[in-house]
């Protein structure tokens, strides 16, 4: 009679490679958001690096700032281009308005942090309040950017005189009162691309606000979606800091 032997197979160990374990203790949704933001960071980096290279290929104005006049011959000085303020026609306040825009966007990032913190506490009312303030901040920033674009397009009262005697006002993709056409092209593309991200973020924030009001996340037992959208909103704010530095300060 043949003898039989029993082979004992050890139970598989539990590791991240066995499945069912979230890598780095992050959910799949959060990881995908991080991957998207990383790819988007590469896009903005490429745009800003290209802007820097093109700008370095144009001559710089070397005279005194108070003697600066708009010309196609050199790259414009930002504080001379962005010195207008809504409802104060004729007032020269260099970078004051764009500084206010930056402050509004940063404060909206603070309210998003408070919304995420309230979600951790499962405080539905607080999430609603801070998400609403975040939406208001985003819409205010977009309104300010729309006015800035309008002023940039229409130009100043004096305009700029070209070498052939033609006077131009404002800027578009083919001509630019403030300096070389490349300056206007990059301004429209980079700030417009960022503005599209802000607009998308406002839509996502409104969706989060609506789901919070209707109790979707309360029924799920967590507010993780607020965290996911919060990552995107913080990224948009961080990108603006770099855009602000490259376009308005440097």
C-alpha cells in the first residue's frame, strides 16, 4: 500500500505586492491625482522655461525706469505694463492689482485647507462654509484676470509708435503696444492656460460643495473627495506663484 505524505504550503505574506493594500497608504484616487499634477507640472515648467529662453533672446532695457517708454526694440518692464487698477483711471500703481489677485488666490487655498480639515472632523456645515468661500475666491480671481486681459488688449491712452510711424494700442497675437509680439503671445497663453485650470477648479469645487450640501459624503462616511480636489486647487495656486514671479517680478 502506497504511503501518502501531506505537503504544508505556507500562507502568503501580506505585502503591497499581494494586492488589496494601498501603496504609500494613499487611495487610488489620490495617487491618480498626484500623477496628473506631476504631468501638469512638467507642462507648466516647459512653458515657463520656454518663456525664459525667448525673453533672454531679446535685448533688455538698460536705462532708468522712469525714462522707460514702450518699444518693439526691447523687452518691456513689467511694472510699467501692469500698473492699472480698476475704477481708478489714470492711477499708476505698479503691480498693485496683480498683487491683490495673488493674495485672493492664496487666501482661497487657505479656505480649502480649512475645508479639508473640517472634512476630517466630519463637520458638514464647516465644509460647506469653507468650500463656498473657496469658490468665491476662485471666481473673484477669474474676474480680476478678465479685467486685466481686457486692459492689456485695449492698451493705454497713449499707445505705442512703431518704427514705420504706425501707432498701435493694446496687444494681440500679431502686434503688441508694450514690446515684442512674443511678450503678448506668452502672456495670453500662459496666463490663459492657468486661468483655464482655475476655471476647472471652480467647477470641481462647486461639485464638491453641491455633494456636501446634499449629504453625499456624509452618507459615504468620509470626505476624501474634498482632499483630492484640494490637491488640485493647491497645485493651481502654487503654479500661479511661479507665473507671477516670471511674468510680473523678474
